[in-house]
C-alpha cells in the first residue's frame, strides 16, 4: 500500500504516457526546481503517481508507480539534483483535464492547480481517490 501519492508533469512531445508504457520504466530526470527535487527525494518505492500531460492536452492520463527511489540525476552538469524511476501501472479510463480539476471544489487545494509551474507535486490520499473516481478508474 503506498504511503504517499504524487503527480508528475511532462510535455507529451518530450516524454508521453505512451512512451512510458512502451519503455516499461523510465528515469524521471531533468527536474531543475528545488521544490520538485525535494518531492522526488520524498518518493518511496511503491508510491503511486498520476501522469499528467502538460502544455498539450493538460490532463491526467495514467497512473505510474515509483520503482526506484531517488538518486543523483546523471543529466545534471552542476548542482545537486535527483531522479526516481517510474513504471506504468495503468491508463485512466477517462483522462481528467486541468479544467475539470480546477472546477471541482473538492480539489481546490490540489498543488497542480495552486502551483502550476511545479513539475512534481504531492497529492493527498483523498485527492488521489477523488481523481480516480473522476477518471472512472479502479486500482
């Protein structure tokens, strides 16, 4: 049972949900924001992660899980940056758009709504469950 829940954002043209499904796992690298880096460092193996397509689509499209906890980002040329490895769990039956998230009062405190520039954010278990309901998806 996961202890924490997360949401990661990626532009589909850079690395889409379909890429993660094809690759079966991927290193989540290139994060250069301290809050997002600290969230990566807090992730534990088995934690569930919503996969959000930013820029194009602007919607949660799938569920991934952490398969390797944080380690040094090999793409970093300077600074203290971290990565985790993610693997796909399942696509959402119905993607949940940013507009739907913003219009739902139960999700008013959702970090992806309040802090749209952060690429890795935590989600409460209640928010995670609510979004699963919106997506008509069971785990």
